[in-house]
C-alpha cells in the first residue's frame, strides 16, 4: 500500500488559494493553520470562515463525501446549524478534500451548556428521530447492532482494578450496575434512529451564553441505538444535562439509563487503558486528563437511577411520555 503524503501548510495554501480566489495570482491567500497542533494534520482552519478536511485514505474520503449529502438530509430536521460544503475534490491522487463553512462559536469543552442549550440538544435528539432511515441508508450510512451492555459491564469490571490500584476510581461504584440491571437495559427492538455517534464536546458548537449553535463531523453517523448519542452527550456535557435533554426529546427512562451506563462503562475502560499506557506504549498525560474529565461527567449522580423499578410493560419508553415521577 502506498503511504499517503503528509499535508503541509504549503499544500493547504496552494489548494485554498485556487478554491477561494480571495487574492490575485501569486497572492498570499487566507491564513491557514492546523486545528490540532500534534497528530495527523488533516483538518485546517482557513481564514476565519472556512475549515478544510483532508482525507488521509480512501475510506475516510468516502465518509467525507457521504457527510456532505447526509448533512443536507439532516438539516431540515434539526434546530442547530450544520456546516455547509463549499467545495470538494482531490488534494492528492485518490484522496478527497472537503471545504466547509466554519460555524461561529466555541465548543462544549470551552463553554458550559445552559438550560436553553439543553433544549437545543433535545431538539437535536428529537430531530434525528425524524430523519428517514431509508434515505440515510441509501446514502451509505451503515446500520449497526446495539452494543451488549453486559459485555461492556464485564470489561469495565475487569478494567476497574487497575484504576483502583492507581487511586483513580472506587470499584464499588460499578456495583450499581448488576447483570440483571444490564439485561433490563438491553436495547429494545425497532428503536433504531439516525445516530451522530460522535457527540463529543469538540463537535458541539456552543456560544458564550450556553446555547448549542451547531454540530460538527457527521462522518461516524450510523443507523442504530439512540442511547449511543445520549452516552456521547453524557461525556460532553454531563449525565444530568444529557438525560434532561433526552427526556425533553421524548425518550423514556430505559434509553436514558442505557445511555448513562454506556457512558460510565466506556469511561472506566478508556481511562484504565490510558492510565496503563496501552495503545501508544506510554502514558499520555493529556489523554489521561481528558478521560478523567469525561469520567467525572459520566459519573455525575442523577436521580434517574432506579433501574430495578423500570416498568416491564413498556410505559415511559420511546414515543411515550418519558419517565414518571416515581422513576425520577
């Protein structure tokens, strides 16, 4: 396999100068700088109004092209902004670029989401339920099976011993999720929706007043379990805000609790990996700090945690009226 070329500032300047034509021939063009200073520099700020994505391989390029069409499908259904594609093509042989408008605002890592912002997130989750699944799948969006919460629980139980030795986490907290509880929170049949699948803090555009103004990066979208987006929001804005937004969107107690526990088990497993230095072969302090923060958000104590009191007859499930007072 031929190794993809490494994009440089000169590569990006030449490309955007031809695309935007904001200066005359030979002019300097807009300022360009990588979004991430370390790691693969495949996403670049272009001036103050655009962002350039350079796919590092053909599969990533296909996801980028699919994203352009998917955003147009999603846009009428959600109350938040999505980037608009300005241009696309190849930046190197067989490697795709997409140039998007840049949405103004910070991220959920920079600004706290307000109560009105939680309503924005509710509108996002509710809107994703309305996106026609056949249309999404026709664009190539894959359908994925729900994850086994019991399998994830077992992974977390195995991982938590290392966190306990490092004085990072109290293993007793995982005892709240029992095997019967995990079974009770299994995904229900016929509940698949369009799932963003990467609702991390850096993908939520948040204004200084706490409103959620936009959502970035739809390349990982799937047709699948809506609890995955609830879990993503728990990591991004905290479990309380995530569950309140999901409840406002019409989700009942079971998917809310399922999302909560997906997030909690995920953070235990991922933090344990980074504390142990697995993956890169060394401990990355920035990654450890990030997953500590995400673990803190996911493990916020909320009232909606009486797993054993969920009704077996389906009351309060998707499409219903949400959790009852007893469940809350």
